[in-house]
C-alpha cells in the first residue's frame, strides 16, 4: 500500500454510458481529486451531476471509461479486492431482500466478507444504528429511515476505514437524520474517513471538513468548507440612482460594479471588509443621488449556484 495520505485518490476519472438509440452520455468528465484521510468529505452537485456514478465506480458497481481511482492506496483495477475491503458503501437506492431480518442481513454480509462468527459485530452494529429492537423483524416491515440505517450498519460490517454514503438522508425525517449524523460523526471521531454525497447544502456545511462540487460530470470546486463559505462573504447591492448613468463609477470598496439598467448599478463587495454604508457613500461622492437600494445576502447556496451557473 502506498502512503499517499489520501483515503481516496481519483485521477482523470471518466465515464461514458452507452445507450441504444441515443447519444452516449458523458457522466464523468476527467474528474480528479483526493479525499484526505480522517475527514468528512462532501461531494455535492445537482441531480444528474455524476455523484452516484463516481461512488459506484469506487464500489466496483460501474465500470469506468477512463482515468484511475485508488481506495486506501489500492488501485481499483490492480487490487480490486483490497480496494473493496477498504470501503463501505451505502447506496442511494435501498435494495435488499424483504424477507431477511436486520440481524440476518448483517450476518449474511459478514459471511460475504469471510468474517468468522466470533469476530462479527452484529449486535454492536444493530445497537449503533438503533435497530436492536428490530433485530428480528422482517426488513419489509422497517420504515424508510430504519432501512437506511440498516444499510449503514451493513456497510460497516467489515470495519472499512472509509464509509461512503450516497444521498443518505433522502426521504429520512429530521430526527432520524440527526441520529444518522451522530453515528457518522462518531465513526469519524473513531478514525473512519467519511464521504457523503448530498444536494442539501446546509447538511454539507454542518458536517463536512471539505467540499467538492461536481456539475455536468465536471469538478467545479474542491475546497475546505470554510474557504467555500468565505466566498459567501461576497455581497451584492442593487442601487437605483436619480439619473442615467453615463460612466460607471468605481471605488476601492467595490469588488465588481456593473450597470444593469439606465439608472441601476449592481455592486459587489466583501461584507467582511466594508459595509453597505461605505458603498453608498462612495456613490454619493461620485455625485449620484440614491433613489432605492436592495441588498442580497448570499449563502452557500448562492455560491453553489454561481459556481454551477459559471460552469454550465
Ligand atoms: P447524480 O448521482 O449526481 O444524480 P448520476 O451519477 O446518477 O448523477 O447520473 C449522472 C448522469 O448519468 C445522468 O445524466 C444520468 O442520467 C446518467 N446515467 C446514470 N446512470 C446511467 C446508466 N446506467 N445508463 C445511462 N445513463 C446513466
Ligand atoms: Mg445519485
């Protein structure tokens, strides 16, 4: 195993889905990034961005078209078994046999990994995902949230150093979502590297150390969460003035200024450095009388939207 320091290393990963009767679909377009060990890493992107495709390539469920991927230092082509052993995946789609009980589902999974009976963690895992009292219930009688938690337990049966959750909170109510996150954070504190895909920005913002964003199969951001949020410090003020604007004014406190109408200006500034008052004072100094002002406070959602728009 190479000591790369990365839990997952993806280089120029590409996937084209062939489809009968229509053009091939480029779902991943030369995506490269590392997931550092020990982190909670968020993979964000709108529906159809390519998140599940990427995860499923790592899981060995989808065959890539190009590029390379390493899981815990193991190349997925050269060492597929070791790569698979190093990762536990909670798939987006809930699929399992409705006639197995949670206990049986975990025992079967442990059997698949060749884990001897005395080393199995069935009871511990059931308790960790709060399914002890459902241990012997048919899976089909479990709620959506319980099934999702059972899938998390199943992914952890072989104690992988990496846990990947693909849209784990879709269809899970708020209380259970919190329980799921508590468990995931506990695993992370115990040293498990966590990757989660989501399109809930707030969730990613709260949980993730680092966030990568993909859109239309392309990587468009990959930064510590704090740095990404700092981008949300950009604030925009829209100002209407009393006369037609001939020359667009400029001032040191403006990051960007644009004439959006005969008498309107859109000015971007950093709210951690200047306030709206400074911006308006600068305009008045230019001899412009202000008729109307509106401001906009961007959050991570705006950053996300502006990034995905710029890359469209
Ligand atoms: P995400 O998980 O981000 O929503 P996906 O990886 O599921 O995105 O899908 C990425 C793109 O690839 C989408 O346009 C989707 O329609 C397409 N796609 C996914 N799976 C298949 C498949 N098996 N065959 C053809 N196209 C697919
Ligand atoms: Mg998906």
